[in-house]
C-alpha cells in the first residue's frame, strides 16, 4: 500500500512538472487545471506521509497543523522553481548569458531558501514530535524531492 501511494505521489509530482513546463512554454493552460492538479498532489503527499509516520492520535493532532503550514511555505518555493523552469524552457535553445545568469541565480536562491525553510521548521516539528519522527518526516520529504529532481534532470535538456 505504501509503495502504491508513493508511486502515485511521484507520478503526480512529475505530471505537475511536465504540465508546468508545457504551461510555461505555451501560456494557454487554464489556471484551474493546474490548481486541481496541485491539490491532488498535495492530497496524495499527505496520504503518503500519514501512511509512513505512524503517528499517535496526540501526535497527529499537533503535527498536521505544522505540516500544513510547512507545505504552504514549500508550495511557494515550488511555484518559484516552476516559474524558473518556465524561464529556462522558454530560452534554453537561445539562451543568453544574461538569461542564464538570471536562471542559475534564481535556482540557487530557491535552493538556499528551501534549506532555510527546513531549518526554520525543525524546532516547530520537534515541538510536536519526538526527534526520531521528525527525522522520519524529513527523510520522506527528501525522498520525494530526490525523485522529482531525478526526473527533472532526465527531462530538462542541457542549455544550447
């Protein structure tokens, strides 16, 4: 069951990325479809986390509000990353040094902000869960991110 949910989450995340690249390239994808897809991915991810965290009732009551807040902040970073990939997709074959500088600088800024976000939430998660479960949650986030980044690396061509 956990593998099925995990695969569905990865597929959903990849679908978001692919549809996001298409949206970034042609600009006429309805915003509603992207929102529906995002909500589906978030729901699948929450199921994956729930299935793997083994939370007690008391832990769950305290954990989920922190999780929701973290996901909201993480979504803002992911939206920035998607816009940056869109910038790259629109320019990869005719990339100028100025555009390349803008894209790589934004990419590094996003990754730095992603790390700052993880660090800022560590005490919040540690306040509601024992550290072993906090670590487990961070591992789940890292595994999901690694799978998405792996697929992105396979699909995004090197700059011309």
